[in-house]
């Protein structure tokens, strides 16, 4: 007759399992083990197991595989109504890059010598819901801490994390060619002049295999030349739809805030809204590796959307609107005040033309306000209402930027405030977006100056009449002088010389 045991059977076990070809051992034990061709190399599993009076099991185990080590120490309750665990988990590996390349063979970051990676956390709960506390992650230059949870009872696994860091550097983790393409501007996508938009298909299938929630804060986030202080991010991924709920911090002396969505179902589609306030536009231009021709405080807003399977398709299908305002600033490369002052003197046409040419190719002009809006249709940005106001001049501009081909054409006109009757000064920036060439159009202004010089010369030579104050415009007899838009400086100068020789 068999009698029941008075107490559960106790187990005190220590084991060690080693094999030179771990993939063969796993394939022998697990028929469903698919990646038989993966060479896992030698592996060693060591564990000690001790049962407890409450039917719990004390476990102290470690697995050494692929140069890494995974360890678990704690209590497991396998016989409870809901199997549960309360343990500490630790993992380390001497080379974070080689570890990542086990699953992403083409991962070639700009920095190779990252060093080791380690992860530690306390894990508690049931198999349906595991809680992670005391998370500590160190990978190369990145150190994170926080908490989270893992849910396994739904349609897809879900991982939720709340992490914090002192500093986050993005560049070292990116491929070298991406880091060199230092020109992703604030307003719209910008490639560097040395790199074409990629036509390689973007695979977002992984976004449909898992759900996540992420909250991340850092004292600063660095990407290329962009530094965001007091960085905060909140995002979630559900069923292949990634939603950026919050992205923001301090940038260029101001603030940045963004939100958006990426849908990885059917044709990938993306939407983003962006707002920058009280920022230094010169810092922004320098960070984007574009011409820093404007200084001042700027505000910017944009709402953009696109879709496509590649970088090129997404840029070519870009749609959206935006607006920008710059105040209390300076425009580099043109000295409108010098032109205005020289126009007052009018001592000689040749002197003016020489100085004006210099003023339009150097110096700077203070501005009170520069503003404009734009629309983007199929990757082509257009703006027809750019307005500049300053104490020296007022201006208007139109812009067309072809993002797929990375070409820009901006045509500007400036009217001098102290010379209301003078023609506008034309400036055109055309060519590659990162380095357009400037073309000056001062032909009408040159003709206007020659007219003024002729009139003053006649007044001095005949009748000794008093020359009017430079602040006033000398009356022009329109029936004797050709229209300004038909005068060319060389022809006007020839006419002056012929008149003096008579």
C-alpha cells in the first residue's frame, strides 16, 4: 500500500551543460529550432536549483554564449495558479557592435570601438505581465536607467519602458555615410550635395511584430550639430502604427516641439507637425550645414505629410505648409545702408557703381522683421509672400525649392527707404540648396544714378542753380529722358560723354 508523502519532495541540484556547437544541441532538443545554419559556437549552461517549503524554487543560473553572459538569480513559482518570478537578471557582452550585427549584418556605425554592453534589472510578476524595476543599460557612450513592463497575454508582445539619461549621442550609432550627410534642416528634408536620396526599399515589417510604449528623457540629445537640451520623448507603437506623442526640448537658444505618426501598413505613410520658438536662426543654419546668411531670432511652424517605400519616394511625395518669422536680425552679404548713403552723395556715377557693387557682395544689413509662408506639393516648395522690413529698406521675395533634385531659386527685390523714387535692387540666389550662388540685378538702379548725375551736372554747368538736398529727389523731365526700364548703364554713359563733347 502506497501512502502519501508527509511533505513535498525537496530538490537540491547543481548542473553544468556544455557543448562545442550549441546550435546542434539546441536543434536536437527543440525540433522547431529553425536557424540551424547559425553558428552559435561553444556554450556553457550552469545552474543550481533548490526547492523551498512554499513550493517555490531558488534558481541561480548563467549562460555563456557568443562571448556574452546571461545570468538569472531569484525565486520561481512554477506550481502556482499563475506561474510567477521574482529575480534579478543581468547580461553583458564585450563588444556591443558585434552583438548587434548578429541580427543586423549590415550594421556599420561610424564609430567601431564602442566597447562593452551591459543590462541589469529586477523582474517580477507572472508570465502574462512582468514588471521591470531598477533597469540599468550601458552600451558604448550611452547609459540609461528606468523601469518598464512586458505583457505577453495579448495579440502581440508589448514592451513598455520609462528611461532617463544624462546625455544621448545619436551619431556614433549611425552609418558613416549618414553622419556625413550633415544637412537635415529644421524646415524640410535636406540632403547634402554629395549624397543622392536613397531609392532602396525601406523595410518596416518589424513594426508590425511587437507593440511598445516609450518615455525617454535626457539632459541633452546630440545629433550631428543639433543639440536638444532637456530632451523629452513619448511614443507608442500599436499594430504597425507608430505615434510620436511628444518630442521636444531646448534648441538654438529657443524651444522645439514635434508630434507625428508613421503607419507601416500597406504603403508606409508619415505625418509630422513641428514648431520652433525663440531660436537663433544662425545657429540653425550652421547646424544644417547651409549658408548662414541671416542672423536673428526666429519662429517656425510646419505641418508635413508623405508616403512611399524609399527615401526618394517620400521626398518626392512630400506635401505640407509652413511659416517662418525672423526678427531683430541681420542679413549677411549685402550692405543696403552703404548703398543708400552713397546714393545720397552722387558725387560720381563711377564711384557709386564701384561702391554699390562692393556693398552688394559683402557687409550686412540689419532687419526688423523677415516673414513668409510656403506650401509643398510633390516635393516642390513654393513661397510667394516673403517680406523684409528694416529702417534702411523693405523687400519682397519669391522662392522655389525642388527637394528631390536639391535645387533652389530665390528672387528678392529691395526698395531703399530714403529713396522712394529709386528702382529696386534685385538679388537672386540660385543653384544647390547648400551652396547657392548670388546674382545681383542693379541695372535699373545704375541707370537711375546716371540720370541723377546728368541732371546735377547740367545744373552745375548751366545757370549755377543750387543743388537740391540729397534727401530729396531731383525732378525728372520725363519727356526728355527715356523710361528707367529701358535705360542700360553703358548706353546712358555713352550719351553723357557725347553730350559733354558737343
